[in-house]
C-alpha cells in the first residue's frame, strides 16, 4: 500500500545539482557563463538554490511572480527577467531584477524612468531577431539606434549586451552562422559606443550543440539554460547527442493507482468527442488489463510525454483527472493503492510544478 499523499512530484536535488554543474563546467570551458532558467520548474526555491549554489552567473525566469519569492531568501546571484517586460510591470522589473531582455524603445524609456525613481542602475540586453520571429529587433539599424540611445541618453540604464532567441517559436536552428550574425550586431554596436559589451547572449538550450561540437563563435559568452539542465532530454531525444552524463530523472511524477480492471482496448459504442473536443482513434487489441491513475491532463498537460519508468507499462491516454495505463505486460502485479513513476518532459514539468493538486518531495 502506498504511503503519503499522491500525486507527487519527486525532485532529486543532488541529481539536479549534478546536471547544473556538468553543463556549467562544459560551458565555462568554452568561455560561456550560464543564466540558470527556473521558469520550467515554476521558480521553486529549492531548485533555484541549486542553481545559485552551483555559481550560475544569473538566476533567470520569464515570470516576476517566480522571481519575487527569491528576494531575501539567500539567493546571491543577480536575477534576470528573460521575457521582454510589459509596460505595466516595469516598476516591478526594476525592483525585483538586476537585468532584463528588451526589444521596445518605449519600455526602455519606462525602465529608465523607474530606475531613476528607485535610485538604481538597471542592466539591459537588447534582443535581435535573427529569424525565429519571436522577440527582438528585426531591423538592425533600429537595434543600433536603440543601443546608442540607451548608452548616451538613458542614464539609469546600463547597456550590458545583445542577445537572441532561436528555436522556441520558429524552430530556427542555432547554427554557427546564425550566432555569428549576433556577434556582428554586437561588434557594430561596440564600434559606435567605443567599448566592449559585457554580454553576447547566444540563446538557450538549443545553442548547447554548438558548445558540444566546439563550433560556438568565440564572442558568445552567455547562454540561458533551463530544459537542458532540468530534464536533459531534448538534446538526446530530439537531436541525437549523447547526454548520458546527465540525469534524466531529477524530476519524477509518482501517481497512485485507483482502479485495476480487465476491459476492452477499444471503446464500445459510437465514437464522438472526448472531454477536450478531440475525436480520438483506438487500436483494438482485445481484452487487456488496465489501470487508472489519480491524476490527469490538468496536472501535467500531455499524456503522450509521460514515460513510465517500468517496462511493460503503456500510457494509453488521459482525461482531466484520470490517466489510463495498459499494464497487461507489466513486470509486477499492480494493485489499487500501488504507485507508478514516470519520467517527464518540459511540457509536463511546467504543468506539474504549477498544479495545486501536486505534492512535492525533495530528496
């Protein structure tokens, strides 16, 4: 019989720390600092502390509500806002963070005013859109003009560098050629302002392949890494890199079995729409042993991304509050009250760490 409250997210802090240190060492060997991105785990303090204790250059998130609880909690690293700020939140951006990514002149002006009011210097990194078509200046002349404006006219801001995002929206690869475009933007700005920029921030986990292959342009000196540390999954499963030196199970979801029955593998009756408006298809495999778990899509989002940690267990699907497993070929007898563990993906972890239904255990 299971013990404790379920469903449960089990976080192995020693494995997380291992992943942080291995990725950080790999990057530092190539002259690159890491901004440890905690948005994937919803800014959990216990996880942020591991990034901080490992010596990351910044602790970073896209959400101020994740950054604010870190203030006064012993986090030594500067805090970074990695979603371009809303005009409505510039006061909090200046109050809570040390540096932010920016792409709008009006927001920069507001940040400058707020930094003056708060008697602070706020660092900014100007984002260049290199083709992924999310945030950033598309017109490189506008980027240069804005950099000069920040440098010469915005006395409460510090032009810390330039950055880019690749892969998150347009799925554009962070190739050496793309990242060299960012270096060219940085050098054009440096020529005009007469000094070297502190940071040339060449993206996120999707830029780690350039470090692995040794093809990162030498001026890139900052990456913003979340998934590649938290789950260490995408580089191996999507791009085929050997990431065996990183743990894939620093975060595990554990769910309780609430029903075990032999049932048909194909629904019986006219197929219409499921609870989410989809019209699914099913394979008829005859009668099979099935188990229901006491968690569902509202807890983790995407059942297809859950990976059972035992052979012979298959995730068939889910509704809002139930997950359905095929356990016909499981290596043990699974009974009501037992638990089943799953490795998770980035799409799962952002739900799981936000779910109020989810117990958390740190080991």
